[in-house]
C-alpha cells in the first residue's frame, strides 16, 4: 500500500511546498486530526516527524468501511436531520396509502 513515514511527509512539504519544519509537522497533525490520513502500522494518534511512524491517506485504503470518510470539508448531517428527511420522503412516497394519523399504511 501507499505508505509514507512522518519524516518523509515533512521532508516533502519542506522541499516541494516551501514549508518550515514546524509548519510541515503542523500540516501532518492537521491531516491526522481531519482524518485525511491514518496510522499504517501502529495505532498512534499523534503525528511526529519520525521515520518509524508510517501513515497512509484514507483515500488510499484498499478495504475501507462503507462509512469511511473522504477528503471533503462537508460536515455530516445529524441523525435528527436525516430522520426528518427520511420522514418527509416516506410520507410523500406513501401519501395515498397512509392512514389519517400517518401511523399505518392502508393499501385498500
């Protein structure tokens, strides 16, 4: 898989993006905090510029869960908001079959 060490990421950011060592480490921490990358071997939760810690981008995961995050800034909707959307869709879908109180379906 496409893994890289903490020192490789920091070195690349310094060399190719003109960042300082501290800025590059901070970017690594932000990527980890934003769940854009994860630990490839250990379950460390702190990014450091070490050659012994390996990381990989979430998008490079070969077997990701269906609910794994993508590199997107959109915030997930709350369960309550999703429930309201689902209720609206179901009521519209079954409108002609719903009983008056909306609690049951009557296919007549």
